[in-house]
C-alpha cells in the first residue's frame, strides 16, 4: 500500500517542480525590465575580499574565516557561528542587494542556515542564526532544517520585528513571517545568488541557483513592509545540532534604486577642445583595430557557446539532484512509516501478552492474589446480603409484606413505634462503614502486591542481564589469557630450536 502511494507522490512532485520552474522562468522573463540603479562600493565586498587582513567597510565577528575565494561565516562544527556587518548605515530609501553563498555538508539534513539582516543594531551575536533576538528591522532566513520543530526542508522566510517580539520563543515562526518559500539551496551544484529588492514599501526576493546571477526566479513578494533608512546590512550564519554544514559567503553588493540624475560637471579646457575637434559620431574605427576585434570575436564566440552548454548541463544536473533528494526524502518518510507500523505491532503484541506476562510471578504471589480475589468475592457477597436486609427493613418500615388488616392495631408495623428499628439501622450503617474501610485496605494491599511483583520481575530481569554480561566478559577474559599463554609458550618453543 505504501509503495504505490510513494510512486504517486513522487510523480506529483516532479510535475509540480516542472510547473513551478516553467512559471518561474516566465515570470523572470517578464521582470527583466529592472529599475535604474547605481552601485555603492562602500556596501560591497567580493574577491579577494580583504585588504590588510580586513574586509574594507565591513566588520567580521564570531568564528568567521577569511579566505581568497570565500568568507566562511560558520564552519561545520556544532555550536559555531559568525557574522559580517557593514560599518556604514544605509542612506538609500529604495535599494537592492545581491549576494551569493554556498551551504554544503555531508549529511542528508543540515543545520542551521544563513540570515540576511537589515536592522537598527549591528554586530550583536545571539541565538537566531548567529544574531541577537528581538531585533529591530528585517531578517530573511535561509534555514536548512529545524530539528526542534521537526522540519527538514530548506526554507526561506522573512521576519519583521520591532525589537519586542522574542523570535526564539515562537512555537511556529512560519505563521509569524510576512512571506516565504521553499528552495533547494543546500548542496547545490553552483553558488546560490539572491536578490533582495526594497521599493515603495514592498520587499521582493528572487533566487538563482544555476546561472550565477543571470536568471533570477521569484521567491516571494510582500507589501506594506516599512523600514527606515539609517539601518545596517549584515549576514550571519550558525551551525547547530549533530549535522552542521559549512556556510560560505561569496559576494555582497548594494545598489540604489531610482538614483537622482548626475549633475552636469563642466568640462576642462582640453576636454572641450578634444570634443570639438573629434565629434563622437564622426569617429571611424581603423582597419587594423577592426581586424583585431574580428579575430577576438572568433576566439570568444566558441568559448561563450561552450559555457552556455556547460550551464545547460549544470541545469540538468541540478534537476537530477533535485529528483535524487526527493527520492531520499521519500525514503526517509517510508522508513518513519515502517517504524511507526513496527512500534504499533509491538504495542499490540505486548497488550495481548499482558495477562500472561504482566509481571506477576507464578507461584507464591499468584496464590496470594487468588486469596485476595476470594476475599473480595466474600465481601461482595456480604454486601449483597446486607443490601437484602436493608430492603427487608425498608419493607417493614413502609409496610410488611404480609400486613395486618388494621395497621394501627399492629404496633410493630410502625417504625416509630418499634424501639429496635433505630438500633438495627445504626448497626447496619456501622457494618457498611467497616466494610468500606476493609475494601479500601484490601484494594491498597492488592495494588501493593501487584507493584511489588512487577518490581521483583524487573529486578530479576536486570540482574539476569548483568549476570549474562559478566559471564560473557569473564569468558572473553579467560579466552584472551589462554591465547596469550599459548602464544608465549609457542614463542619459547620456537626459540629452543634456533
């Protein structure tokens, strides 16, 4: 039953993945017309990253490692984290950030991920992907897994905080996020490129996992997200749990959207003369330069075509990797279902065997329990007889089963006129109280006997287990000693003939 279900689920996942890829490609083509923007080098880092062992205009924190090809925010060591924050605040009202990273590890799940921050404070470490909780600003989290919430799928989600909400105390952070999506950014064949756009109080996020930032696919878009200027940009990462990953950042670039036009700077005298003497529209490329351009084009064009073929191959490898990961996820789900079935069958078997192996010893305690049960039966029969007597007395009080024709002439038929009625009733009440106390005591003794019998069997089982362990240990020790003695004698005998 489980295998056809998994096959259908696998086909549905492939169809959905193909549909999403096609729709995302169409959306990306429609969104190619971007807003005008201007690069800000003071909020940018890329290869070779550092100068004099520091990253210009940025500060690093925690366990961050600097290298020629990457900046490792968090290595694959449990409970390690790192961060890189800009030194200067952002002064642009509308902005766009492009950054790239890689998260990879040897386990089938990861832990924990990378965080993109635009917050009021900077450089403070904490429990949220290496940054502090209760931040003031926007955080976008790239989480590979979350064992505390039983989630193993790579998730991208945005969180808006005013500095008062404790993110670490939320039972379901996904409900508190303003947007999110699922993307396979862990163990990807190429670096993951991310574009975060903030324009007119709308924040957009797009991801490119195959084309090195040339073909972004939309992830989410959220309106009415208001963040002021003067905040700081930062990237943090944390490696947690028993399956830590390496978290590397490759680049970070900031652009101002809709920048003001450049002012017309007056030309210097020699620039004016040169512009008048050689107008740009009348310039003709010399023949030797044109020939060189054509020769370079002949060399470059095949290389460009080859790189396109490699990108297509990478895309196919990425799709294949996605399908393999889907199969691995389905195998994990199947394994969990099998374990649940085995546990259910084991519980059912234990329940069926409880009357026979419920922890009751076979001889002494069994006879004692039989005696207790017989005594309880006698008490129950005594209660039945008392109930019959009470019914009889009630009949006497309200009228004898064989009443006389004139009730007033028979003084014994009236309970108020019978002096023994109250005494009899009091004796019955005292007997009922005594029986109730005796039943309570017998119930307590029964529970105590059952508990003692269960504990005795548990102790005997534990003792027998340790006895077997000690026996195996002593046997192994004796065999080892015998082997050592045998080898020693063998060496002595060999030396005699040398």
